[in-house]
C-alpha cells in the first residue's frame, strides 16, 4: 500500500483503523481508479507541418517540463505540429492531472504528477497538450478535489510508493499507472475539508515560491553589484563616471589598481587523503573538507573527519580558520569557500594564504566574479581540472587594502541576505512536509 499501517495499540478517539493506518471516522478510503473518470494518452506530434495545412502548432508538455509549467514558464517547452482531432481531448484545462510515465532515475522514481490550473495556461498563446510519455487523468470533481488528490499523490510519491509500479525496459523506467490506480487507496475527507487541506498547503507553497523570487532578485542584485564594484571600486553609482579607468587583462578597472598574477599575491598548499584501506584513519576529531563541499560560502562543518594517525600518514594537513579554499577537480572546480574552523582538506582542494596586501575575503569574491574566465583557461576533457600552476598564473585586480575591505563587506552583506532567505525557504519546506503528513493523515483537521 501507499502508506503502510504500523503496529498500533491505541486508536485515537474519533479515528478508525484502516489498511493505511488510523484515519478520522468520517473519511473514506477509495482506490484511485474509483475517482478517475477518464484517462487520455498523449501525442508527440511532428517536427514540421509538411504538406498538411490543417496541423496546429501546440506546446507539448513532457514529464521533464512539469516544474517549468508550475513556474508558468513555457519558453523551453517544445512546440510541435498536432492534428486538430488530436487536440480535442488532449488540450489541457484547469483541474487536469498529468502523470509522468517514463523517465526517472536511481534517486527519483517515475510517477510524478502535476495538477494544471488556469494560471499555468494563461501564459499560452496556443493550445497546450502533452506527449505520449505522459498520461492525463480527469477526476470526478463532485467527489474529489483535483488539488487535494495531487497533494496526496505527491505525498506518497515522495515516500517511494510509485517505485513499486516501475517496469524497466532497456534501462528506461516506465510507470505502470493503471496498476497503481487499481491497487492503491487514498484517504478521502469530505469535499469541503479536501479543499481546505489543499488551500492550506497551497498557502505554504505560495510562501516558498515568494521566497524563491526574493532569492532570485537578491542574486541578480548581487551580480549587478559585483559588476559595479569590480569595475569602479566601492564608490556610489552616481560617482562611477568620475572614476578614471584603464583597460587591463581583466577588463576596465580604476587606474590606481594593480593587476597581478594570483601567485604574486598568495602562497598555496593542497591537502591529501588518508588511505581508505585503513578505517582507523577516519572518524576522528579533525574535520576534513572535500572539494564537493565548497559552495561559495563559509565552511562550518564537514561530512567526514579524520584521526591524528590519518593526518600523520598522509599529505593532509590542518589549515587555520579563515583559510581561503578553491576546488580544483571535477564538477565543482572553481567553487570557493572560507574555513570557519580548523580543518584538513583532500588533494582536490587548494588552500590559499594571501600576503598582507591581499585580503582573503576580497579574493573570495574576486574568484567568484571571475570564475568563468578561470574555468575557460582549463584544457582537457569534459570536466578538466584546475591546477595550482593555472591558479598562480591567473590574473586578478588588486585594489588598495582599504578598498578590498569595503568591497568584501558590501558583497558579504549581499551574501548574508541570500543565505537568510535560503534558510527561510528551508524552514518553509520543512513546514510544508510536516503539514502535508499531518493533514493527509487527519492528525490536524482543517475544516474552514
């Protein structure tokens, strides 16, 4: 079943024991197929209209487009040519449920669902249909609210319920939706309560989306701020035109700034990895940073630690708090971080120690700002590495220390705003998950 009943000794007053656990007495427990009145298969259409004049150019939604449609973004949803007769049943309307039939991965099963609303379709300048790898479900809205069913389906999907109904064909995961509908039950409160539950969850979801917009705006502001600061220095925008500039390898900068190789401003060191063959080298008191843990922020904790013996029997070494780190290998190459604690690192991380004329906080932001140029100087395969040789030769502007300090303070303030909003979003997401569970099991009732 979607939610397994656990051993229960005491049933709360007003609840009944069901095969998916205790539910309120006035709730029903139908199968999904009992409320689905129609299922419709999709049509991928064709690339070009060919010789036919009656084909219609439509947006055709794939499972990979579910999130974009939720965000009212049709820009990257493919447009295909579809026969008018194919559109009749397939044109999306508010209240439709779309189910992903194919795709998924090791970490993400197939069977995702999307509930369509008017706002999603208001952006469309042409019909919106769906591909043959998606199934359309239309429910009996006199009995079940589509948004309530969508929320519950999402609830069980995130708990892996749809994975039981996956069938693999030549490595592709397919969702046996009909078996899911015929075998899975779901709790069904009275219709008014369904709508209240869906509305309560929608309110939290709106807060999450609003926070996403704040984060996006803050990032755009920081990007503009960096362009201004690294071109004119820490001067008000109104005074920028008064700053005399010079052209350099890094672009235009104030005339009094220097442009130097990074190796002329810092010394560098790398870490190491104790032998994995000896388990006694790991799990000790010493934090150990891997390159994948660098994400352009302060490093306050690590997923692994090493022992003193592990440190002594490897090239790893302890770096002090405040050390600037740069990831050199793999997908995270070019990401930076600053240690907020004493820690060792692996060999994929370069530790940077500036001289007195360069501040770690300034270099942190300068490397973030010019990361694309740094990565562009790599040579090799799909994910070529950064070397210390390349880092030493990389050129950066060096303002006077007082200006570096001002720039680092300004950009750190922008970072703190983004991080605070990200923390707020994480709290809202946890609230959403908690309320989703409590509402869908009747532990919290929302009748108004």
